[in-house]
């Protein structure tokens, strides 16, 4: 076998394992969401189920990324959310609206 075919075999196996771990993380998150929705405290106020892609991303990141990568993702996302919040504040101010925008401190 040549080097390219060996590389592709390894790449396919790594991809399959990554997919498997992502599916496990998704299944774990979905199980936890169901348990939360089944609790009496949450049952009366639980919103309709919404698929949030970032929940899957955070699960994947938790399982597959180093602490440095997790920190980098956190800082990038936090900065982007801050910039987004500031741009909305400017747009609201330009329209003469004075509303409070929720913070993203629980990221």
C-alpha cells in the first residue's frame, strides 16, 4: 500500500471515532435535557424543546479539545457575543430605543 492509502485509512477511522464520540455526547445531552424536563420543578415552566447547535458543539469541545483550545473557543465566543451586544445597543440607540440587553456572563 502506498502512503496516501494508509493516510486515508487512518483519517477515515479517526473521523468515525470522532462521529461516535459526538453521537455519545449528543445522546448524553439529550438524556439530561429529558431528565430536566421531567423534573416537577421544571415541568410547569419548561419551554418547547429547541435544538441548539452550540450545545452539541460545547459537548464535542468538552470531550475532544484541550484546555487551551476550550479557553480559546470561550474567549473568541465571548468577544463575539460582546461585540454583537454592543452593535445591537448602537442600533437601538440610533432608533431612539433604550432597552437593556441581557448579559452573556453565564457562558
